[in-house]
């Protein structure tokens, strides 16, 4: 069954009386004749027939004609086939103790939802048509019986198949012709330039257009798409209406993103949004998310954006906003983020009502064969960790592909679960158009060279069916070519094409530029007290954990006395005041509900209740449409940070925060920081106001749990792309959080957040510090001595150690200034606070003190800057450069700390100041 060209198989179908109806077969069971004329069924044989039918349902996809290259299969996958699946006899009659002579006998069809009878021959023929044609379906891993039965009904035809108009088949063929001609036009006009041709999986274009239309005819109003390089230009123009002239202008080199601002990106990474008409005046808004080269990195971003759009559009059932991910086969099986996406797909805080995954499976990844790419048989096997049906469809048969898409959409809309459509095709050219594929795949490329394009195969079928004559197809091809030629001419006139969309809709009032003109973020005393009161109200008959009772008592005391507001209370008051003003807040991260350090307690649990009972104090504060959401996330940094970034680009109205368990773990999400958060605005003009909370600080906990790799974030800073802060007081934290939402621009905010400061008796603010004022980028020394000889500049939690030591040794001539914001660098505030220096003022020593090793922390970022703005060079006081972020020995940690503090304050080993 695996051998033979599939094109020939299609043609055989045409000669059949059931011409071209591989997917539109009639219900054989209905034609089985009246039951009373049938012989009684032998129970034993009936069981055998049942087993055979089950085998078709479970294993049919392994025998389906889904590979356009026929029996071609890389050698060790062929080996896997034999070892994993026997030698291909699972569907033979003999395997079930049946034989040819039983074919005429009549049996009950073993469908437990309806009872009909048919001959064994008819049953086998029908099973073969359904399960081993040009579409295979995997669903045996789905445990839920009614979901499995729903699929069986759809596949075996108990559910009425939609009858298609001829015009629909013609439309698909026109889309295929467009897809093919676009590639060959670019190939001939822009020789040698990379485009990552779709040829070999051209059917993606009609499949997508079908999906957009069908989704729109159902309830979908928004589609959020992620896809990689392969065929992206084709999708942009042929599915998403980006004018071909704009694409050609980029090939011409007329693309000048800096005329608008930013670096721009290569043409095959760019996003696009469009309104797609689906008839009856209905429109579906389609947004293709901009994409870095990093394969699959956009997956969580699409999920987050879809969820954010669902929230924005009040799509509580998640049927109106549909995420679609288009993957390559090697990336789908190779990139672990794909498994993370399936894992998060049904979680309360991250579900999106099901994603339609389309794998553009060209059976190769760059030069790597499938057999070297994965241990699994299909590229899609990772999806089977979830109840996700997988449709494998032969890319040479648009009807099989579109039937798969149709079923996938129905499944998603019915069950709210993910689904995979694996379009199996081939890659006609090399990885890019300059690559020679036969170096590594001579046999495969011999086959491909001799393989007709899908427009030829399907064109021939439609011509024979008299649906779309050869002549009409040719006329369409020529008219499209004319369109492309016109676009080519138009492109020459597109000078300084920047490729960026302007800010519209929910983003229309938002500014792009950073400003040091911070808004006042203090909250009126009376209002803040009401907010605090609500946060501390314990519901009736709700028994708090004894430690939480103390937590509430302490907070109540802090409000009553107006003093002793700690870090996490300041955070709650910032969130609470934003909520009360109508701004929603969404916080997610590992264990962030309670807080890694038991500091937050955003969710309270009734310890006396037999059934789980929770209370979220911040939820009692919401005003208008605002909502507080806090989600303990799965144990993943990459996917969750990507998701929250995606959520933040969906709208500017919600304060979106992601908290790392410890800041060092965020390097598992480095791709999201590098490719999206720091550079998304410059590459794609996409704004994000998301907040990263990265616990950081040297407290003797070893190489991990000490350092959030501040230097990496600082090295990514340029053109005011992000805000980086390392704060010292709860009030500063309160103001920076409120500012992030209240200010009129959106830039990501990275907060190096504290650990021990959460409980440090001095890291407390007055209530009055929250009821007035605004965020300060630099904090002066509250105990500035009269005569200053030494200025120590530092940031974050080290400040507490420095002032404590200064008190001990009475270093009266040292002034300690805190740099609260590292980027955008607050040059004028710092200059103003430092004031004049030099011999005439008596200030002779300038020290930068940090707890991180010299090759880490802010030193390398600041050294030159500080020298430039003060005209003096600064002395470094910190740990020695180190390959490891911190020592594993607590004693050594303390020794290092003592030394660096002494160095900063100019203390001799004997304890006297220099
Ligand atoms: C994370 C990552 N690693 C490596 C690459 C380099 N790369 C670009 S395309 C490609 C092959 C992708 O194969 P597949 O997913 O099957 O898609 P195809 O190009 O065949 O459509 C590789 C390895 C990349 N872009 N991203």
C-alpha cells in the first residue's frame, strides 16, 4: 500500500465510477440493504470484524497514502517502521482470522452509537477509503470516548459532509496557481535572493484561505497566526493581502525602516494584519505575528496575544479568537518549546480555546534528514501528549488537506482543544534558493525533480472532472502573471518603503518615545487607606493560616501607624490602586500566587474548610472592567515569558507582569528577552509595557539563586528600548509599578527585585511616601555628611549593607548615592545629585560599589558612562571577576562581602578609614 506514485493513485480514482470522491464517498452502510434480508451474524466472526475495524481506526494512518513522494522514506525510518509496526500486515484479513471468502458475508457495523449492517467487503472498502486514503487520522491516544466517537462520526460519514460547489474547487486551484506563480516570478526576477520558497507545499495557501473563510463563517472574528520563514512571503501576499509590490520593493532594496524608526527586519520575518472578507459582509481580522529566525519562538507569543485579544474582545468562550501556528517538520519535533505549548494549552491561566497547528512538512530540515531529526515516527508525535487529533494529509491532494483543515476547525470549535494538520509535501528546491539539496539527498531530489507540481496534478483532475478546464486555468495563470508584472513596476516607485504599520485602535493614544517626565503616582491618603482596608479584610467564616493572621496584623499596624510598609505590601497597594482606578493587572510565574519567598500571599486559603476555599483580596478592589489575575505558571520560563510578552502586545491597557522564581532562571527564556522584549520595537515597531520581576542579590546562596545576570540585560539596552531598575525602597517599587501603567508610553520594564530585603527591618517605607510624589531614578544619601570626600554610588540591596557598615565605623566623609534606574540612564538626575566634584569641593574619591563580580552586574555598562559625565575615572569596589556567578561557600561569601564593603568605604583591614 505504500508503494506507487500518489499522482497515479489519484488518477485511478478518476477512472472509478466514484470519480474523485476519495473524500466524498457515499455512506456504504446506508446502501447495505434492508436488515431483514440479511443472515444472522456469527458472534465469533463479528468480533473479528470489530477488531479489523478498530485496527483501521487505530493504525490506518500508518498505511495511508500521505506521502507525495510515494514509498520514499529515509532508511532508518523505514527500519523504524518495520520494528515499530511489524511488517505491514496489521490490516490484513488473515491477521484477524478472516479470509477473502468472508467478504460477501454480512456483519453488524461495529459502531456502538448506531447499528447498521453491511457486507465485510463494503466495510473494508469503506474503512480503507476513510483511513488509508490521502488523509490519515491519529486519535487512538485520545482517552475520552465521546471525543473519539465524535471524530469517528465525522470521518466515517455519520455526520453529513458538506457538499461543495464547483466554484470552491476552482478557488483552491486558483490559490495553488497563485502560490506557484508567485514563487517562480520571484525566482526569475530576483535571482539568488533568499525567499524560502513554498514550492512542494503550495497547498498551504488554499488551506489557509479556506481556514480563514470557514472560521469566519462560524463564530471566529480574529485569527492570530505564527509562522516561520518557509513560504512566509507567499502567505503574506496570497493569504494576507500584503501588496506584492511592497514585497518586491524589499527585494529591490528600497526598504528603509529607519525613515520611520528602528532597524526593521528581513522581509520573511515581518508581521502583517489584514481584514479578510468571508462573505455576507462578515470580516475576520487576521494578524500574523512578527517572527524572529528562532524557530518556534513565536509560538508562546501567539498564544499570549490570542489570550490577550480574547480578553479585549470579551471572548469568554474563546470561540471568537483563534490561534493558528504554522510549523516546519524539523522544528516541530526538535524545539522543546512545542511540547511546552501543548502542556500549557489547557491551563486556567494560559488556555486559548485550542490552537490549530499546521505542519508544513517538507520531510527535511535544512540538510538534515527526518531520520536524523527525530526518534519518533511522525514529526508530529509530540502532540500526542494531549488529546489532540493529528491529521496527516497528502500535500498533492488539496481536497484531503482541506478536509483535514475543516475537521480541525470543527474539532477546535467544539472541544476547545488543540489539533494538528500535518501537510506532507516536499521541498522542491534547497533550504534556500541558492542551496544545492542533492549534495545530501540525491535520491529524494531525483524523485522531486520528476514529480509534477500540485497545480499540474490537481489541474488535470479538475479538467477531467470538467470543473475547471485546462484553458481557463491557463487564462487565470496569465492574468495573475500580469498582476505580478504590474506589481513589479509599482515596486520601483516605492522609495523609502518602511514596512511599519502605525499605531491604531487600542494603541492609538500610546506614545513610542521614552520620557523622564514621570507622572505623579502618589495616591490620595484617604483612597489608599480604603484600598489597604479592603486588602486586609478577612471574609466571614474564613480561617486564615496562623502565620497569615500575623501577616495581616502587621500590615494593619503599618497602615494605622503610617510606618513600616514592606516590599510586598507596597506591591499590593500599587496593584490595588491601579485596579481601583480601572487598570487590570495580570501576574504570572512559578508560585507567584504565594510568592517564592512567602512574601506576597495574593491568594488566601481557608485552612478550616474541608473543600478548597480561596480568597484573592485584590479582586475585591476592581473597578469598572478591571480585573486582577494571578496564575501560578507551569515550570517553564521560555513559554511563559513568551506568553506574557504576547499578552502585553495584544493591548496596552493591562499591566502584565512575569516573575522568575529566581532571576537566574530567566536565562531559560533568553530567546524571548533577546528576540522580542529588547528588540521587538526596533525590528517590528511593536510596543510592550510588560514587567519582568527578577529576584537578584548576593546572599550566600551559591552560584545559582544569587544573580539575575543584570549585565546581559544592560548589554541589550540602546535607543531607550527598555527600562532597567534595581530599587532600594518599597515606595520606589510602588511608584515604578504605578508609573508603568499610568505613563503614556509603553516600554518593557525589568525590575531586579529583592529577596532578603522583603523582610529587612530597614527596607520599609512610610505610608506618606505612597500618598505623594513619583518615582526617583537616583536617591541621594538621607544622612549626607557636611563634608564629603568620598562618593560611593551603588544600586539595590548592597546599599543597606553599606550604610550599616558606615554607621559602625563612623565614616562621616562618605556619601552613598543610589542609582535606582540603570537604563535609560538618568544622566541629568545623577549629575544634579552628585553636584560638583574635584579638589575645590573636597570630593576626591569616586567609587562604584557592586556585589556582583567585576565581569557581571552594572560595572562594565557604567564605567565609561560615569567617567564621561563626571570627567573623572571611578574606582571599582566589588567582587573579583569570576567564571561562576557566586561562591558556593557561605563563609567565603561573607568574607568577599566584608572586603568589598571595606573597599567601597575606604576601610583598612584594621577597621580604620583610610
Ligand atoms: C532555533 C533555531 N535553530 C536553528 C535555526 C537555523 N534553521 C533555519 S531553518 C532550519 C531548518 C528548519 O527545518 P523545518 O522546521 O523542517 O522547516 P523547513 O525549512 O524545512 O520548512 C534551521 C535549522 C533556526 N532558524 N532556529
